[in-house]
């Protein structure tokens, strides 16, 4: 059930600013990472992914950085827009005995003010 | 467009009744689908992996007799919450991969279950 008092970390930015959302992952064996965006009442939407043999990948207005040394992942959103307001989750793939499962991080809420 | 369709989007049921949620892959075959549960302001927690033609694999702490999963075809997996209780009220989301292990999961739009 829900933990009393639990809340998501929140990042508040102004429209047009660049946003950086951070994520620490736990398993050094993870080799594939994904960022998802989740709007209220909807399922997660794929944004960008990166494999462990890369440290940077760029998409349209988004960049993902991977630092395997410290097990850290970040999502950079350029020129943030009000429509970017949502909860962002990082997810890692862990290969468990021949089948892979996707494990989600805790999430960060991004609030963009016009 | 959406590649995974989930139905219903919302359901309200009384305690003790059972609810079935459907997850369909659109225009592709999914031998494996994943069911997640999400409580308010929390992350997605994997409940089980649904395998076409065989038994589902449940995560630790998830009761397989309470959350029945059937994956009878390559495009449909169902999750049935049996004898629902108010603590089962949650957001249930299914997902599937279009490609191989190292490809992203695509998610349905979730089912908001409220048990009264």
C-alpha cells in the first residue's frame, strides 16, 4: 500500500530553461537503461534509451548521460516546455537467469511554469 | 500511435468480487508481457511476467492465486484480481516489447482499480 508521507522529488523550472533529472541505479550488471515520461493517469511513455557501451545519447531535445563508474544516469531536456511537465522514471534492465526484467527508479516530478 | 492497448481504463468493484483486465499488443505478437502495479506517487513495481502458452512468473510477494494471469494468445494477456479488497485498489499497467531483450517496453495506458 501507499506509504504515509511519501512524495516524489520535484524539479520546478521555467519554460525555456534546460532541465536535468538524475537517477542512481543499483545493479552494476545492468546493461540497458531507459527513460520514461508518465503523465497523470497514463502509462509510461518511452523517451530515450542507452546501452552500457555508450556514455551519451541524444534525441530530439533530450540527452541521456550514463556514468557506469558511479552508477548514475541523467536526462537533460533542452528548452523545457509546459508539455514536458510529468513524472520521469529511469529504468534498468537486469538479465535474470535468461529473461530480462525492467526495474524502475523512484521517479522525479518535473513542473514547468509558463 | 499506441502499440499496447489496455481495457478497461477504470473499474470500480465491490469487495469480494473479481475483476479482469485485458492487455493487447497491437499489430505485433508478444510472447511475453509484463504486469506492473503503481500506487499513488510511487514507482512501478513488477508483479509478474506473462508467458504465452505457459505459466506466468510472479515476483516475490505477489500472490499468484490472487492475481491470475492468462496469456492464451500472442496478442492478449489478462490479469484477474480475484476476491478484491480495498487494499488492491491501485493502477495496474501492462507492457510488452516490440523487439528483443535490449529494446524498450511499451506500456498500455493503465487500469485504475477502485475496490469499495
